C-alpha cells in the first residue's frame, strides 16, 4: 500500500512540475483527484492554503490547510515557507471564486516558483465525499429565501436577463418535465458543474418538494452566490403553469 501511494505521489509531482513549466510566468491548476492524492500521501512537501475568510475556514477546511485570507494576504506572508521553491496550493469556494487565483498571483509576485490553484475548491471536495474538518455548527439550519410560482413566472417574463432558474433534480426527471428556460444541474454534481451558473444573476433553485433545492441553496451560499431563492416544482405544476419536456 505504501509503495503504491508513493508511486502515485511521484506521478502527481511529475505532472505538477510539467504543469508549472507549461504556464511559465503563471500558476498551475490541479483537480480534485490530484489534490486528494497529495493529501492522502500526507507528505509535507507542499503547503495547502485556504484563501477564504477566517470564519469560513473555521467552519470547514481541507485537512492540513492553513488559512491565509486573500483580503489580508500581506499580513500573513510569514506563514509561507522561507524556501521559495516549495509547492504552494491555494483554494477557495469553487471555480468562480477569485480568491485562490488572486492569492496565487500574490505568491508569484513574492518570488515563489511552484504555485498552483485547486480551482474546484471546498464545495467540490465536500460534494465528492472526501474527509474534511467541520465545526460543530457546520450543518446549522438556514432559512432560505422562497419564491412562489407566480412571482417566479413574473420575474422570468419581466426580467429574463437577470434571472437564472436551475433544476437540481436528476436528468431523467428534468427530461420528463421542467420549468421553461431552466437549466439542469443535478444536486449530486452541483458544485462540480456550478461553472454554468451565473453569479451576476438572481439564481432560483428548485426540485420537487424542497429537499434537494435546500441543499443546493446551501452549496450556492458556500460558493459565494449572494442573490439566491428557492422554489418548488410541485407548486409550479399545481398552479397550472407551463411545463416543457
């Protein structure tokens, strides 16, 4: 087991070295598979940096990560290794979170030569089921902002360019009938596919009865979305509103 783990780590390090050479003046990017291999190897030849705010870090983070908030990066550079060749990996709240990328650029400006970003970040790490630290109130219930069907329809008609409706049910359910104009982003891969969801728009998530859309709502919050609402497909159909297949 140890030999296989070591071989896997060597292969990952080779890939990262090649990625670093390819981007030359910039930083490399890694996915969750590479990140998991590095964390599992438990080899402290890299520094994993959570670039989110301290309160987010305290609530949950990847094992072994230190917290250097991007907004106050300059105040915490003493936590970075003295050796500028040590691998640094930054992460935050998913592909549309800019904190990890900004921190990576700041590290490059300080002279670090082996800088990477785990762009999928904490939401995908959690979604896949990898182990992570979480505080006692991590799953504390939240009150979602609700949008009744008639109000949702009116928003879609009056300001279609300012709203994005997201069906978080399985593809088979989506194919059997969904709200007109909705995109399908199933809950099981929600954070992984969240790149299709526009942060500049009001995002309305829905499922049949509320369970999955509640979880998607929480994930959007962790991904940094600000204008979110929840609706129910069962209510939409009960109102006799249009359904497309």
